């Protein structure tokens, strides 16, 4: 059968699934069928099948580790960890999975990390500003009543502009 593509002519029969030709439709001569038996690639040899199984296990392991990473880092963020990704790398080798593929020892790992690296947990306090927070504290309000209760020495130590403002208002 000749087919014409954009640039070439082909004299081959169409391929069946998997890229192999069907031996019963391809004739060795006119009207003769060949006795060649073709096996699909997955069963062609034991090594191919074993390689596919190994690759499948590696992919499953990669998926489990990815799910464990999301779970552990989420729990570390809830616990107030500063760098959950780095902490996960510290315990990656100690992950234990159940038969269903779920992580079994997540709480134990987070607890161990809190004990081993306590400086990585907790929330940062904001640093003091240059002026040490001046103007942020509430200034006690001076009223006529507080002036009436004060002794003259206490009044003399006050800011006179505040005293004038209270007495004028």
C-alpha cells in the first residue's frame, strides 16, 4: 500500500498499536502469511517488565514523599516553624508509610523537630525602632481632677504647657 505524505512516499502497511505490524496481515509473498510471532514490548522480555515495575515503584515513592512533604510542612507551619522546608529535609529519611501509603509518624516527627530545633519555632517579636517606640505609648491624660489631687511639688514638675491647656479648656 502506497501512501503519500507531504514530502515522502511510503510502501509499508499501517502499524497497529504499539508500533508493531500485525503478522497476519503482512504477507511474505502474495497470499502467504508469516510465522513470526511478535510480543508486545511490556512482555517481550523479563528485563523490560522488571524495569517498568521498578519505575512504577519509584513513581509511587515520589508521590508518597510529595504528599508527606505537604503534610509535614503544613503541620510545621501551624506549629510556627520559621523554615518548614528545611526542617522537612532534616527528617526526610525517617518517614514511615503505612500499607495504604499514608504517612504514619507525622506527629512524632514534628514533635522531635520541636525538641531538636527549638530555635526554629515561635514567632518573631518586632524589633524596636530607632527611637525606641517614642510616641507610641499612651500618655496619661492630665485633667482638672488629677491636678486637684496633686501636691504643688508634683504640679511644678509637670510641663506647664499641658497645665495651661487643661486649665484653659
